[in-house]
């Protein structure tokens, strides 16, 4: 009989209740999929993606603001998201030739794509001009290349000028005020080779007030640009809409009480090392807050300026989870080490020297519950640093070989930013669930690299 081991466990951090996901997890399907796939996998819930996008669009309508939602493709490269965007006519934000080809290949129209990223490669710019994509120009030399391509291809290039936000002057993205003045003059000189549609910015962080302030400045830039004969009728405020993973009480308790002894090998994190897993204003409500700040919605309407946004994580809120199979459990002094059949590369928060914090859910095999048990979770590779979860999580019982660990709400940025077939382990496949009509069906996602 296992010894109760919970004194070293970290404070719990459960994800928000999700009855739909709970029904899937309780159906036995994850165990069947684990047996069939023979390794870790990701579950995707595309209806959640649709609902999140509709909520953002609803926020624009409520404010009476013309606008457009673009899915930031880098957040998750599954094909199903491209399929949903193509069918709904929603936009996609890409930053590489591969991402652009993938979006176009799944039926997203070029005019529905915005191309971001710094110092874009020539093949990316060429396809973007040919397909009528909206290009966020990040530098003066890039603007010259776009003008040259547009003339060579005899196709007008659609551009936004990306401004370096004065609030974040050390950012590597965007044009400072002097460069912006030069760029506006160049756009006016380019004539029919360019359609200068407006401005954008890249802003780190999740502050609605700061995003609203920066957006207001772009509205004024649009008005000034029109005096040069430029179209300038839209602005892009990027992403940065927080996701609320857990409730305020658990989050504050965790931040206040977490300490090194609650982690394997006394791993040390500061509260600022973590993503803000609780946000009182998140998702489309964060957009509502942006629009309400300093009368931004009114200013957009009066100026005839459309608002573009590029959420990634926020469109994928509760749209997927990651499932590992337990391969072994060993006891240490006061806690256990669970080893699963994948690696920490499948939870990309490790990329930021951080930790994915929402508690994994234990799905046991056919056995009765035992005593509570604290354990960290390690990957199947032979690297000391391959820890899926450094912190000692309080499980309802001691995990056993064949049990499953489900990490909730991982679709946004966690699933494939870092995944690698290290040790010749296959990449975890993505399984798309269809829960319409009261039944649950599944298929593998079609992305060749997902």
C-alpha cells in the first residue's frame, strides 16, 4: 500500500471546470486512443475555436466598430484551424512562407491573410504580393523590396506600416517616428505600386489600457496619412488577449505560497516567471476593455478606421488538451517521480524557462482510488532537464503504469512550438474531436508536420 505523500506538494492550481471536456475524458475514449496511437497525443475541440472567434467578432459588433479577426497561426499549426478559417472566411496571420503556403493550401484566400514578422524572406514577400495578402512592413529596406516586387509583378502590394510603440522603445519590431515619416513619403511616391492601408504595432504584455493607448495613436496616424493621399483606413493591434486558465483564489494562493521545496530538485521560479494563468479580463472581454478605454470605439467610428486583431492563444482557449501515458513511477523522500511516454517538448512553456501550471488530471485504469500522492512528472528522455512538470502535484492516488495524465487547455502555444522527434520518439499526433449532434467522433488532423 502506497504511503501518503502530500506534505511537499505545491498549492493546487486546477483549470476552470469544463463539463464538455470532462465528458470526453470520462467516456473511455482517451484510453482507447492511447492504446491505438501508442504514445502521447493532443485532443482538439474545433467548436471551441469557432465560439471564441465569434465572441471576438461579437465584441466588435457591440461597439459598432468595423473590424476583422485574424488567427495567429503560430499558436498551433494543426490543419483544422485553417479549415475552420477557410470555411468561415476568417483571416489568418502568418509569418513565414511555410505558414502562408499552408493557409493557402487549406483554402484561405490570399486577401484574408496578413503577413507579419521581421525581415521577411523574398519568397514570402513574392507570394504575398501575388496573392493579394496584407503585408505588415517592419523596416525601410523591406518597404523598398515590396515596392520593387510590386512593380516587377505588376501587382499592387497591400501594406500596413508597423510602428515601434513609444511605450516599448526597446522592441526590435517596427519603425521609429523618423523611419515612419520616411516610409509614408515613400508610400506616397510609389503610386499605384502600393496600397497603404494603415498601421500596426507589436506590443508585448496583456494591458488593455496600453493597447488602447497605442491604438489611439495609430488612429491619429491614419488621419495624418490621408493628407498625403494614402488610404490609411485600418489599424492592427495584434494579439495579447490573455487567457484565464484558473480562478483568482487558487492563482493568488499559488503565487504567494510556492517555494523551491515544492519542485523536483528544488527548482526555483519567481512568480514573474509564469504566464498570468488567472486574468480577470480575458479573451474577447479584453477586446471589449480595449474598445471602451479612452473612447477608442468612438474614435474608430468617427475616423472611419477598421480594427484588425491577431489573437492566437485566445482563439484556442479550451480548444484542446494533451494526453500522456504513465510509463513508470518511483518513490523519493516525500514525493514521487512519474515518467510519461513523451517529453517536455510537448509543453512549450519550457521554452521560456517556465512551467505549464494548470494541474494535470489523472485518468486511472481499472482500479480503486488510493491515498493522495504528490509527484512531479518527467519525460521519457535521458536528460535531467526533461521535466514535463517540475512541481510536485497532489494527485488523488499514486499513478500507475497505464494511467493517463491529461494536461488541460494546451492548444494555445503549448502543443507544437518545441516538439521534436528526439530519441526517435514520434511527434504526438493531433486528434480532432467532433461532438456535434450529441455524439463524439474523432479523426487525425491532416497536417503533415502536426
